[in-house]
C-alpha cells in the first residue's frame, strides 16, 4: 500500500457513479465537481460523538426477560395465528414474466443504475424515467429472456415459533423440539422494538405456538457469469444494466414469494392495490433480512438456509456469511400487523 502526502480524492458510491466521476476527470471538470460537493456539504451537522450501550457476550445489550414477556403478550393479545397450508419447506420456481411486475423501478433506476434526480421532483424524475429508462429495462429483459439469463427460484416454508427474552425460537412441528434460535437486538428505549416481540411468548406452551415464514430466493449463477463475460468483452454499460437488473429481480422474487405467503396465511387481500405502495410495505406483516439493523447478524443465515435446505436451488454461504450466488436474498416473515422495519 502506498500513502500519498498530497492529492485529491473523490468517492464513487457505485459503478455508475464511478463512470460519472471519470467523465469529470477526463473532461477537465474534476475541480468544479469537487468544489460543488464541498459546497453542498458545508454547514451540515456531523455526528462526531456516538455512544453505545453495554453489550452482552452475544453482542447485544442485556434484556429484562420479564419486561420482554410482558411486552410480547401485550402486542400479541387478540392477534390470531394463521394456519399455514403445510409445515417445513417447499421449492418454488417461477417464470421471470410472473416476477417482473414486482420490480421496484424507482430502486432500479436510482440505486442500481445510478440515475439521479438532478434537481427534478420525484414525479418529474419518474416521468422522465418512464420515457428514457423503461425502454432500456424492456431491452434488458428481452435480452435476458432470449439468453435465459435470469432464473428466479425460491424455497419457502413455515415453522412454529415463540419469543423468549430477545430470542426468536423456531420449533419442529410438535411445537416442543427446538429447531433453531435467533438472538436479536432491542431498541434501547422505553417500549423498544424487538422482532421477537411480534410472536407469542414461549411461556404460553407448545399448544399455543405462533407461526413464522422463512424464504430464500435467487435468480441463479448465470446472471453473474454473463455479467462477468460482458465486462471482459468491454460491454461495460450492458454489464452495469444487467448487474443492477439481476439484483432488483432477486428483490422482486422476494416480494413475489412474500405475497404468496400472505395469501396462504389468508390475508393477501389486505395488500395495497397500488403496486408502488405495496412495495413500500403496503401489506400486513413484515419481511426481515439478516444484515439489517433489526437482525444484524449475517451468520444467522446459516441455520435459516439449513432449515430450508437451500442447496436445492443452488444457494450457499461464503466464509464471510455472504449468500452465493450474489443475486440471492433470504428472510424471515412475520404476520403481526406491527411487524415493520425499524432501526436499533
């Protein structure tokens, strides 16, 4: 590693941002670009002092078990437990055309492909994107279909579960044999949220277990393989478009499977009929992927994938607890109406 005493450094958030940055460098606009960035940042508050709570050996703050039990029983009182159509896990394959309606186009255009609003209102940006970017999306989808690049698959299923302290405990079908356990963080405040509070308490007994859904989805290894070939062939733009589309297609498959779970639980009709609103959690319950604040431990994917037998669709974990193929996601699914995203 070489250290430089002087020089200018700029950060590119993603590959598209990197291309934009290189355009500034090669076009002699780098100085103006840096000046504009610095002017935009000036006067903004910085969080220079952060304090963290005392953690237990598992990495989270200690829990008051009685408080957690009381809060859980208060939240679940009167909430019926859905009756799933089966226990355990099943493989689900779906044609890409069935998944396409669940693509979050705003996320694709802005966060995957890196197009910015550039001073436009969101409505104006989306109107522009409909004219300029949706044809690109249609071209990439047609290309992916012709070459069979995107292969959405999933495994999903149902387990009995309960909460104990800050732990979410999954059971075999008898409701008594523990299958796995996830230790989760709780917001460090009065009446702080914890995922384990959205299911019935373990003290209620085996005959009063709640139900949880598990899922893992992937669009397959071919998407990554083809993207790498295109990159090596200097097809940089198509490479970036394909990579972003395959990531967003995996998210769309996750939404597709989650909708199926809600339907099988009996409340799919409660989904918002506006697809954009539905994709912003416009439905009952919630889906949590490990690595986010409410369930931050990526290693917790190991027992989840084991229960699902994820190798059946070619999904595995790396030594760093990352899903392989890259365009894959896993999640736990809760039916409680208050089970939404939150930060810890």
